[in-house]
């Protein structure tokens, strides 16, 4: 190698280490011009482009760099990262396995391999590999978060709660980690009332500003509110059947409505053209607060609660003259500046869009002697599976239809019911099936699904639901009260089990007829939106 090339390579490596990526590329180009197959020059240029986030240029030369440097840890790892960035997980997995085979396990390679598994839907392998990552590096907070998220996605609710608790310990000053833990712990019934109060106090101490409040804009014209709606990752059926129709209806009533959409995938098509949609997933809490102030929002309506996308810290800054929480899963906020809208929707608390049926392919009535289990899309908690299994054991000629659609969740549910002596042939997974007249509908009493309950009752189903304190349970209770069927609610899990069995054994009940459904106004979006708007106006 000539002295000139050696000098250029020394300068290029120094530039790469100092973060002068453009200079490193320029120097390696001079080397490649003299020696087209110079391995080190290709490796340094490739790494410089990658670190400079010029992914397309790096991708174009990645293959050549890998061929010239088949044993370079640096090049193979960057090539794998590029494949992940390009949404090519299979290719990335191949490179990472090659790295691990040649050089042994390293935490970052395991983490990237787990990401590749997750991208193609291999959640079992992803979970195993994220756990292996944490074996190598217990403080790898991204691996801990991904593990918790995977467990949540496939319905391992109890394990997800523990995993999110670990993430919270690793990310002590990271608000979303705390909100995820609180959300899952409450949804999984893993926190006592006192425990939840302690978590809320902890949140307030760490994340809610005490004296650094904004000067909030008060309502100027009660006939034309400037309304902000914060939407995070909420259940899809809530979004389609309740939130989007209500938001669009509020805009039609004359309000200036801004939706702050905190999700990676833009969904502005859900709302009418009169709704201003701000795509805000990358906003910090300060960015969000500044945006709300610049939009001159007078009333903020939060649809996140403590779910992912939570803006509790920003709400603690009092970004609007008044703030309401709606559909907040826990029904609580870490700041007393947020009032629960649901507590004031006393006359009419529940609404589901009349168009909801168009969002689901279920159009074939369930056969006889088949329970309809609803709220199973993300799996079921241990307590629910235990009760439903006992019902099936007491009624050996009955089956249970579960409304899960994910192949992995179905597999998991089959395995978990098998632990309670319920064989797979007694579980039905058919996306075409819906409730028929007199179908007995079992509500998931840990994470109730009143949206699916409306659909089932509308088709003649009889709902078995448990009275509860959390928001979804309150919605189920409100729904039955609106339908004049409050007597369908059970007070304990034992009552729930006995009622399901007695109904299966022939105890008759009056179904909800069309007249009752219409009188209940469950599907009256205009009336519901007017009621919501009256509450929002009264705060100003």
C-alpha cells in the first residue's frame, strides 16, 4: 500500500472517530479512486455514511463493503442495521446470526435480532431473544421496553405488567415508562386502590410541574370553542366507533377542533374536513405545550389517560383554560387540573356509531350452545380464563367463541385454556361469527369491551357483565342502564359464573328490542355530542 493511501486512510479514520463524516467520505473516495477494491476504505466510507444517516447511499455500497470485509464486525453490524431500517428483517436476521455464530453473543446484536423477529411477527422468538439481551446487559432499557411491549401485544398481561415495572425502574425519569406500567397494572388488576394512589403521587412528584404553569387561554365565545383533542394509542374500535364520530360531530356544531394525533400512522381520513389534525408523535411535552398555545386552545379533551401517548406533564402545565379526560382507562389523572368528563355525562354516558358494523366482517350468527367471549383481541387475564374455563367445565356440551384475530393471540389462548383442562376443540375462532338472538355474551370483566357489547346486544345477545370501578366497567354499567338492563350486572365473579350457567341451562330473560335500543339513544351521535359540548361550555 502506497504511503499516500496510508496517509489518507489514517486521516479518514480520524475524521470518522471525530464525527466529521463528510470529510471521511471525501478522503475514502480518494483512496477508492486509486484502489477500487480497498477493503478498509469501503468499510470506513460505509460506516461514515451510516453514522451520518445517509442510509440510501450507505445501502447502495453496503453489499460491496460486506463482500470486501466478510469478517468485519463493524461492517456486518451496520449492514444489518440498514436492513432493519429498510424494513428487510429476514436479511438483517441472516447477517446478525452470522455475526453471532462467528464472534459470539453481544447484547446489541441480540437486540437487533430480536427486532428482526418482531418485525416479521415471530413474537415467541423475539421475546426469547429480548430476554437473552437482558441476560447480557440487564440495564438495556430499549430491550426491556420491547420485551414488555411484545408481551402486551400477545396478551401475556401478567408478564407484561412485571416487564413494564422493570422498564420503569430502568427509566426512572421517563414518563411514558411510568404511564405504561400504570396502564397495564390497572388493566390487569395488579394494583390495589392504595397502590394506585401511591403511583399517582409518585407520578406527580416526578413529572408534574409545580409552579411552572402557562397562562391558559380562557373561553372567548361559548358558541364557538377552540377545542383540542389529544388522541394516543387507544383501542381501534373505540377510535372508530366513538371518538372519531364524536370529534367530527363537535366540529359540525360550530367549534374549531384541533386533533393532536399521537400515533406513528397518520389517520386524518377518520375525521371530517372541518377538523384540523396535527400529527404529533415526535413531540416532546414542551413541543406539545407550545403547539397547543400557538393554536390558542381554550378547552383540552384528553383521550389518552395513562396510555402510551400520555401527556400528563403537559396537562400539568395547564396548557388550556380547562381540561377534561374522556375514555381514560384508569379514570384517574396525576394532576387535579383535569376533570373527568365521564363523571358529568350522567344523563347519557354511552354512544357507539351506527356505522360500527361496517368495520367488522362478522355477519354469520353464532350456532346454538356457543358462548360469545368478547374483549379478547389482546388476550385474557388469568382471572378471566379461570372463570370462563369453570363455566365450560360445568357445561361440557358448550363451546366458547373468542373474538381474537391475531394468530399468536389465538395460539396463546389455546395454551392457557389447556392449563385449565379446556381442549382446543371447545374454542372457536371465526371472524365471520356474531351474536344471534339469545346468544350468551361473556364480557371480559378485567378489560371490558362495551363497544363489542353494543354490537352483540343489538343482534339479540344477552350480556353477562361484572360491576367494576375502572372506566370500561363503568361504561358497561352505563350501557346496560341506558338499555334498562341494569339487572344484567353481576356483583362478584361467583355471581357472574352462576348467571352464565343459569342462562345456558334455560333461564329466560327479556331481550333488548329495537324500540328500547332507539329510546336509549346509544347510537345517537348528535345527541351525545351536544351533551359533551354542553359540559365543555359550562367549564368556561
